[in-house]
C-alpha cells in the first residue's frame, strides 16, 4: 500500500519528516508522497530518512488556489513531481505565492495594531508556518484573551466584513494547474468532497472545466470520502479519463483520528498500482512533449 497525501510540521502537520517516514514504514507502506501546503521543505527533509529506510518518496505539494474570484475558502490542488523536485521556475512562482500571503498577513497585523491589539506576525507564523492566515491570527487573539473564541475573532476583527479584514490573493486554480503542467508535474484535484458542490452532475461539470484547463487527476480515496463518495469520484475519473489518486491527508497529532496509509478506521487503502498508473501518465506526457519539440510543434507565446 501507499499514501499519496501526507503533511509534516513544515506545513500544518505535527510530525517531523523523519517521524513521518518512520510511521509510514511502521504502517507497512511501500511509498508515500509528502504534500505539504505550498512548500517543498518537508519533502526535502524527508529525502534522506526515506532513503535510509528504503521507503519510496514522491515529491508532492498541496497548493492553495482559488476556484472563483470571490471564493471564501481556498481550493486545494495536489501536484506530483514523480522525477523529483521541479524546476526553479516553479519554485520562483511558489515563492511569489508565499510573498503575496506574507504581504497580506503584514497588512492584517497593521490593521489589528491600529485597533490596539498587540499581535505579531512572527507569533502567527509560528502557528501557521507555510499557510499562515486568518485562522492563526484568530487563535492568537483568543490565546491573548482579546476574544473568547475563534468565531468571535472572525466576527469582531477578521471576518469578510470586519475591520481587520484584508482580501486574500491566492492564484486561480487554472494558473496553478498550468504552472504544475509547465514544470512537468501532475495536477490532481484534492478531496473534492470539501468543495461542497451539489448535485454530482455539478461536480462532474467542474471536473470537465478543470480538465480543459489541464487537470490530470482526481483524489478518489481520502479520509473524508466514505465508500459511496469514493465510488462516485472513481466513476467520474473513469468517465472523464482522469487519473485516480488517494491518500490519508495525515497530519499527525493535529488530526489524531487519521492514520498514515489507512485514513479514518481504514477507509483509505491505496494500492501501489495507483503510483504505477501515475508514472505511466508522466511518461506519456513527457514523450508527447518531446515529440512536440522534435517536430517543431511546441506551444509558442504569441506576442
Ligand atoms: Zn487539503
Ligand atoms: Zn492535505
């Protein structure tokens, strides 16, 4: 078995990369992908422990993106780089995404300070690491006694219509998909159930739209997907010819009911053949790209 969706303490998990590797080996897994939010640092730190443990390690990432212009919550896009870390161009794009997030957080700190709330960016970043955002400021406000709950922090200060609100600038999901593809990665829509789209025909329409934008796969198996939900996404993936992936979304003690490799009470079981399928897909796309270059049929920028 394998697990293609795990987090370390470089994003919002609690385990170090070395401990994640240890837990994966203990669970009897043959391969895992580290898919921290908007950073490869956890993957980088897992390379050596995985090599020593004889565990296959896949380079992955979970990108926060925007499905619609005014989306309230980010949409997660998984990306797999089966040949290892992507190009520096992709890392530069990622650094820009992180810079935009940091600039937003700096503005939020200033607004909170204007409201006489003593909150620092460093304290929020120690909670949120690669994905520091409003919820981490809410926790600080609660922990510092300015509010009694996270909800109250949003109501009084951080919510969309509250005085310290600063809009977020995540990349659109189409931009994220395109960046992943340009870097030779496989973009996969993460845990589609969390998008709360009904009815299923509307979910399928979204997959069609994202496939046209370059999406290559769907996360069919996930701790939040019960068997009926997984079967629904499996059907859509087959119908639309999208790759099937799966993983627990392990976060260590931050989500103690989720086990690496098996999810919630064993609801995630991802066979090694899924990874072989992804490798075949990568080989297909890289040979298509090669043929395009050889025949001078590549995509050119117009103007
Ligand atoms: Zn996610
Ligand atoms: Zn995740």
